[in-house]
């Protein structure tokens, strides 16, 4: 199930389940979104991106859905594996003469064997 | 290894000391970014360079912080007169605007963890 921990929302799933991680973004002018995975002691790792003119994009075992009406982004991971355990961040790209990424708070995904 | 590399990985210092971190971006990436990350939070933007030019600085970047990218390749981030509140992970990322895609996919290094005692 999903719970709000002291610092990070946490999603606990069993190996083989599908996982859905949600993100609310702030700026309706954001033109581009990225999902990153961060394992303990490592930097964020690029997973998948989506432009604002799309509502769905699929990668290998991952799908990103974008709902601009409610400013909501989700990452779906199919057949979740223990190696997927990490903190997941969504980031929005805002163009204001230059591009900068603004990161959300993050969700911890815990996958049990 | 052709990814973003950062040095050192860990730095422990005493309050009031100066520290300097180095970042080597992915080759041919013309943009370089510095972020700060504290426990349980996402990375917070500090500053970025396009080639050797520092184009934007966050209000988080106090006057004790300075960053350089003198030849448009590696970058250094210096913190003078460190404070305990500076303790954090300092992340470097790089991206390219030269592929024509207009995307801003930033690739991150493993970070430098700073502990100020």
C-alpha cells in the first residue's frame, strides 16, 4: 500500500506487481517532464521523459502519463523487480530564457521479493 | 567511464573552513549544472553554465558560494566559511543543446557528500 512517511511518501509492492508513482507539478507553463530514479548513495538516473504536447509515452517496462488539466504526472512500472527499489523524482522543465529543472519531493519505492 | 564524475565523493570539514568540489561533465555536453540535495528532498538548483558562461544562479547560492567553469569543460564549486547548514549532497549534472532536440535531459554524477562539523 501507499503511506506518507516522515520524509518521503513510500510505496511498498511485491515483486512482479505493477507500480504506479504519482507526481503533481506546479507550473502550467512547464513544457517537458522527466522521471529520475535515485538509489542510495548515487545521483539521479534518467528513466523516461515526456513533452507537454503528449499524454503518454512508453519505454521498457515503464510508462509515463501526463494529465495537463490537473497538472499530474504518473510513472507506471510493469512487473516491478527488487532492483527497482529506489526514490523516484519527477522533474518539470520550465523555459524562461533558459531551461531549468524543478524537482518534486520524491517517492520511495520498496519492492519485496 | 564516460558519465559525469565528481570529486571527492565525501568531504568532512570543520565549520569556517573552505571547501572545493570538482565536476567533470560528459564529453561534448555544453551545459553544466550544480544542485544541492538534503535528506528526503529532491535536488535544488544552484547554478548552471553554458560553455564557460555562468548563465543563472539561484537565490540559494549565497555569496559564500562560487562556481567556475573556466574552459567550458570541468567545473568547480567552492564554499567559503562553511556552516553546518551547508551539509548536504552536492550534485553536478550535464546536458547538451547540440543535438537539436530542444530537450533538457540532465545526466547526474554520484555527488559529493559534505559534512560540516
